[in-house]
């Protein structure tokens, strides 16, 4: 369940590219759309003094988190998104970001996005944590039998500001994956990752579109993946790709996994770290969509 950046263990990137069209096929239809769907957004203060910064987006009473997003504004690749997670009661989403090891003098903020709804049938929060060591992590959370993934969240545990988020995405309809790596300087201590999935009985029209940015060495990059007609975005997701089986190679970090107010698409954004990246890379948006 864990790997460094070895191509064999990161083959799901290839699967994502070659099967993107197939993933647009709707899941088995259910009887109703999503009741009470609502997007809630909270942003921390924007300044140059707080490190870390956190924001929590809380669902209205009676509603639960089904999906999530979050992003850093400012930071210029020197602020790391380290947490995008629903709480244990599935009533709010918390986003946390840290400056990198050298710090950042400009203003920046972090935003949490909660996609809330009346609890769909079978709603369940599933969490798993990787072992603690100093290797790059690829970790997967899987929904129980018969349930589908609605939203995906994660947290980087330890050495905050030194661990880069490379991927956080729903995958195959039933699971979610997080990939993280140490910064270019490397670390000798142990750290881990936590991945959380919001699972439920299958929603009507559940699909996972994907869209890739241009592949070059310019930064920052942002790309949208539009939900098919008749569906809405219920959770953000994305990854960095810099070759078959490669992510950001310790030099590119995800800073935006967002859902706009219209909930018609998911957006993923990434930037190079302070050291820059002397290679071509893409950012890929992979939201989860369902029938409106």
C-alpha cells in the first residue's frame, strides 16, 4: 500500500490516463439525487504572521460532509497544504497549511470547502493511517463492500512544511489514494499519512472525470475537470504527474483542490517549490461528480 516513486507501484497513474474515458461511465443508477446539497466555505486570515494557518467549514445542523476541497492562496510554492480532513462526526472539514523550512514573508491564507447534504443512505467515514517511516508514501483507503466513495481527505503527520502533497484522489469508484514525499533536502525522521473516505450506498450518476494541464516546466499550473451534464461536483481531487510513475519529484506541490460555487467542476492547482523544477510536469484535476 506504500511506495516510493517507483513506476511499478505507481501504475495507477497510467490507469488514470488510459481509462479516463471509461471512468466517465455512470455507476448503476439509484432512485434519487442528493438532497440538501450545499457548499460551505471558510477562509483563514490572510497575513504573513500565522504559521500554521487553519480553517474549518462546518455543515448546517442536520447535514453531513459528503465531500471536500481546500486550497492555499498566496505562498508561491512555499506553503504546504498538510491537512484536508472531515472530522470524526462528519460535520465539518478542516484545512491546514504550513510554510516550508525557509519560511515565507508574504501574505497567505488557507481555505476549507465542505460539500454538505442530508445524510445519504449508508454514509460512513472510513479512515486508515500508514506506518511511520522516512519513505515516500502511497496509501489507499477503501470503502466497505457495496459502497462507493463520495469524497476523499487526508493529512500529513509529522515534519509539517517539509512533506509535499503529490496526490489526493478518488479512484475506481470504491477507494481513494494519497501520495506524499519529502522535500528535496530529505528527512531522516519518521512520518506518516492519514487517508479518509466518505463512503455511501451508490449515488445516481457517480462519475470521476479527469483533465490534465499542459506538461512543461512553467509554474504555477491550474486545470479544471468539468462534470458531465446533469451532474455536480461533490468532492475535489488531483495529482501531479511528471512522467510514467512519477509525481512531483520532491519539487512540485499541490496547493489547490477546489470546487467552485456552481459545483460544476473540480479544480487542481500546483506550484514548484522554492528550488524550482528542471523538468516538465502536469497537474491533473480528478473530482468526484454525481447526479444533480
